[in-house]
């Protein structure tokens, strides 16, 4: 019994320490983004654009494909569910609202966490093991300014853009299947979709995507800086980063959905 209590205590202590470390990384990253220029140490624009390219542009094809597939899946399930009630036409509303409020941001966050978050952790972890991070500190470059801040800003910028692309492709995927099943022209389907959604629906997804972006970067950088144990340690940290990021995204999405549906 004593051993179990001690184990739980250590787990809680470790979790609190990691939470505090993550908050510190976020605050320090924001500091360098806004006040770095005043200290004559601005965050490199080249690094921001490089991160934006890797996180956003290169991730666009998979986001487009999966959001299209999710929209089509919602159409299939929605039409089958509504068929006994003769209300198949209402599937347009269901898909438009579900995609913009929920699924586009969630799918995009999971994709970016698995693709880009893991890459951030692996890169920083490799630098830790090869002592490149120590070398940065020796020559006067703050590792958070060089590694975390550019990724954070790039992620915050590109995630809402990817989410909006996901909105459009999710509705288009639903429109393609609905057109096949009900004979509804896609232009009419898309027109009705834009009629039933409003700015608040779209902004829910965008707001969630910004929060997901912060969570992905902080979790990825945190795990990268904690790498120990050589190549095996890098692999374990990368896996842990992806699991923690996706878990944080799903929990945050649940919390946001609970409160935003009551506004």
C-alpha cells in the first residue's frame, strides 16, 4: 500500500512539474516573439517561414484528403440515419455544422500532431543528444527563442488556415455523396451549406485550432528538451509526444464543445 501511494505521489509530482515546465515554455516563447526585438534578439523570420512551410503547406494534401473523407462519411451515416424519417435533406445542415464546429479542427489537429509535432520532438531530441542545444547556449542563442518560438508562431498562423481548408473539403465530400445518393447538384448543396452556417460556427473551429496549435508545439518542445538515452530515447519521446498531443487535443476539444454549445 505504501509503495502504491508513493508511486502515485511521484506521478502527480512529475505531472505538475511538466505542466509548470510547459507553461514556462509558452510564456518564454511569447516573450521572445513580442519582446525579442527590443533585446536585439528577434525571432528569425526565415525560421518562422520554414516552419510554416513544413507544418502547413506540406500538410495540406493529407488534411484535404482526410477532411473530404470525413465529410463523405458523415453524409453516408447521416443519410442512413435520416432515411426512416424521410428527412434526408436535413443532412446538409448536419454536415455543415458538424464539420465547421468540430470535425475539421479535430482532424487537422490530430494530423498535425502526428506529422509535425513528432518531427519537432525528434529534431529537438536529436539536438539534445548531439549536444547542439548546449552549443547554442554557449554561443549566446537561447534555445527557446531558436527552437520553440518560431514553431509556435508558425503553428498558430497555419492551423486556422488548414482548418478552413478542411471545412471546405469536408462539406464538399458530403456534397459529392449526397449528390450521388439524392441527385442533389453539388452547387445547390454547397449553397445550402453556406446558408445554414454562420460566422460563429466557423470561428468555433478556428478558435479550437489555435488552442490545438499551442498544445501541439508546447507538448512537442517539452518532450524534445527532456530526451535522454540516445536514439532509443528520441524514439520514446517522439511516441510520447504524439500520444500526449492527441490526448490534449481531444480533452481540450471536449471542454470547448461543452462551453461553446451553451453560448
